C-alpha cells in the first residue's frame, strides 16, 4: 500500500504477500473427475481468475483452497507449505459466494464483525473494524441495515467487507457478481479490483464470465474438464490463445478457410499472414481463427452482404454473408455505422496480425 492511497483499516491489510498453489491436484467424486492434475500458483497480491464453462471444476478448486474439501491426490500449498492438515477455520481465508449469504437476522455491522466475534475479539474492536470496512466498500452509514433492507449489490458489498474483516491471507470469490444486474456488476468489478489492489490481498476469483475475468484479473487461468488449458495475463490470453478452446472461450472468433504457405504463414483472403499453432506443410487447406476486430470491412461491390448491424456503443457489430462461405462477424467503429447498413455490399480484408490455426 502506498502512502497516497486512502486510509485503510489495519485489520484488512495483514494478508499481504501470501502465495497459494495447487500442486498436481486431482479431486475425484465417484466416477467423476472434477479436477485432473491441476497445477497453478497465485502470486502474492495477485488477482487470479479461474475461468471456464460450467462443471469444469472451478468451485471444486476454490473449496480445496478454503479447506472445505480435500484433494484425492496432490497438494494445496500456502506459502509453499502443504496445508492438507489445516482445517478451514485455521486457514485465514475470506470467502464470498455467488448467492447472498449474509445472516438475515444480523445487521450489516454484525455481519461484518461475525468472524471477529468467533475469534473472541472485544466489542470495541469489532465495532471499529465493521465501521471501517463498511466505509471501505462504500456503505458508510449503513451499519444498522438488515440484509432484507439492502439491494443485491449492497449485500455483496457487505459480504466482501465480512470476508475482509478477519484480515484474510487470501480472498476467495466464487462468482460474487453473477446474481447482480449488468450495471451494478460493472461498478462492483471496479470496486473489488480497487480494494483488492489497495490491500494487496492475494485473491482467487471464480467466474464463467470471460469479460469479468479479462477486466479484473492480473492473470486468468482457463480451465476445461478439470484441467488447466492456459494461464496468462488477459491481453496475452486474448491475443495469443494457446488453443482453439481458449480462443473461443475468451471472445468471438471467425473461422476462415486458409491455405498454408511455407515458413509458418497462411494465405487468407489474398493476404499472407503469420500463423500461430501447429505448423503444417504448404498448400494444405486449414481453418484459421480471426477476431471480429481484425477484419477490415469497406463498402465495395465485392460479394459480401451486410445481413445484420448491431450498435454496441463504441463499435458496431456486423454480420456478413457471401454465397458458399461461412458467415463473418466484424466490428467497425461506431461512426462508420451509416456506411455499412443492412443490405450494403462490402469487401472484407484482414489486418496483418498473426492468426491462430484451428483444424
Ligand atoms: N460433492 C460432489 N459430489 C459429486 N460430484 C461433484 C461434487 N462437487 C462437484 N461435483 C462434480 O464435479 C464437477 C465440477 O464441479 P464444480 O462445481 O467444481 O464446477 P464449476 O466449474 O464450479 O461449475 P459452475 O460454473 O456450474 O459453478 C461437476 O461435474 C460436478 O457435478
Ligand atoms: Mg461453481
């Protein structure tokens, strides 16, 4: 924490600098392998997002970190030490769940101070911490409100304050924003990130929302069927996905037909660009994956027809068709929307960037 940042409760800053890791962790439930040899480290102070489709093992992984469950094999490490024998209550991890999990009969302050009461801290310390933390999450003055008197977003703020009150070494968030509406979700994303950065508390956040993962995390771990597909900073993951699965999961992709050239290049739409992924001998037809913003669309009599145009604020998303070819999705700057209305004919080219070879 720097001296210029807002004053933070000392109670909430003790967690700085903890490293947590999965070392070849598997978790098997009967015939179901929920985690299959997962190795992954969250660095001290980092926000690591676990991203993947439903059922890929995200919650299972988080529960193993929290100590609510134990690996079938492999180990969970905190600052390099195997914590298999350490019960959840002794792991000093704060957790926020998807559904509002506040105690309905306690007001906001008592909810926040609950963990301190369990730890037998005195009344005045509990009150001070609760007031400071509610302030931190933007709920100063709401100490006496009960959960049913607060909105979903406010309840999740209280849940966050409650998780932070015990000065956790690690903060664990399981889809904390998924029950909230879009506007509140975006606001809270920014706030959780601000608080997490200021406190420097190592955080592992589970989500199946790629936008949430990319916008909040220092690094994103993409999981598939209990395995790690790729772990990388958001921009790397988006620009240089390691697999077709990752590419498709972290955004929209066009599938274009291309022909391999020598030297790891491919020809797409008369343009020769570098290709990531498995290199193949020349003159083979392959599919390449291209982001909507990597296509250049212009009004022209070149066979493509705009079939749909959806205004998205800063950009407009077009769909284009040409007989015998797959539909394309392209993003153009919003001020060009009028140039390419539905029914317009267009040319499509490619920005000179590496493309990912699919199959
Ligand atoms: N206690 C359990 N008993 C049996 N199977 C379980 C148990 N917990 C999880 N599983 C199975 O393990 C797999 C992974 O579940 P998990 O809850 O970790 O997925 P997830 O990635 O969090 O999914 P979601 O995005 O839907 O929350 C699923 O197939 C699930 O049915
Ligand atoms: Mg889950």
